C-alpha cells in the first residue's frame, strides 16, 4: 500500500487529481467512480481541467434501491451534478436502483464490469470500514449484490435527507471481488471519524469484519489521508 499523508482534504484532492492525470495519460479507458463527500473536491478539479473523458467509460460503485436518477438523493444525480454534466463520458454506468428485478440488475452490472475492466477504482471508506456499500461481514468473493444497510450507515446518510424515514435501507453495490478486479485502487479518507477504519484497513488483520482490509491483498493501492484520518496509523 502506498500511503500519502496530506494536511487537509484540499491537498488530498490535488494529489488524487495528479493520479488521475497520470493514469489517463498512460491510456486508462475505464474509471471506477464513487460518491459521498470525500471525492467532491477531486470532481471539482476534474471538471475544471482540460482532461477529455469523451472516449472513456465510467462505472460507479453503487446506488440506493428505490431511487431513480432524477431523485436529487440518488447517486446518478450526484454524479451528474458533480462530474458528468461538466465532463461527459462515452458511457457512464451506475447500478439501476429502480429495476423490477434487482437480482437481474446485479447480474447485468457484473457483465458491464466484465466488458469494461476498471483501470482505476476510486473509493471512500465508511466509519465501519465499508467500501461501496459492502458492510462488515460481506464476503470477499462477492460481486454486485443487494445490500441491507446497517443502522450506522443509515445514520451517516440521514443528514442528506429531510427525515430519517426517507433514508433508503437497501442499495445495489459492486461487490468486494468487483472492486478488487480493478488494476489500480485509490482510496481517499478525511477527518477523525475515519481514523479507526483507516488504522484497521492498513494495520489490522485482513478480515471480512473490516471490508476495506482486503485492500492489503491488492498489488496497486494508494490511500490518501489527511492528518486527522491518519492519526491512528
């Protein structure tokens, strides 16, 4: 693992942007993207840059079940607002949260990943060590699947909704094996609420109780952390 420690999220976003510049110059065609607060400053830089994504494909990690892409809390909407509207890709894939057959949608997404091998996968990390919506206990062999969100994840997402009862309780997520299939992985984490998860990811045993710990088994992982998130390393 390559650990890059930065002063703050702004400096982290610049480091992440430089990694994106390099992989795109090196011929990357498929970017695995993530949502949440951690990547926003990176997406701002990508949007303002002269990088051209029009011949590239993006594959997003996850989507809430029950929300369509026009819902302002869906991850498709998030990606449109923060990146896709400014920087269109040739194809932009986000799991289908409104499918009538969720299992079929999951299988279809696995096929998309198989046909578009991911060159660089961006990740955030949950306080409990989740990556994507792969909660503690998720099999390391998992591919795209339907997830029951834990209460801690629901609580963490509640700030984005008018009331807690509006927060989705399920999602469709790329599995851990899907994430690990990427040629390169970049995880970004900021703030002291992520310190325990980062310490367990980097220094703890590789265990399904800390999903992100599986990254120790990948040959090309970079983790960007600010001083607060790195405080327990």
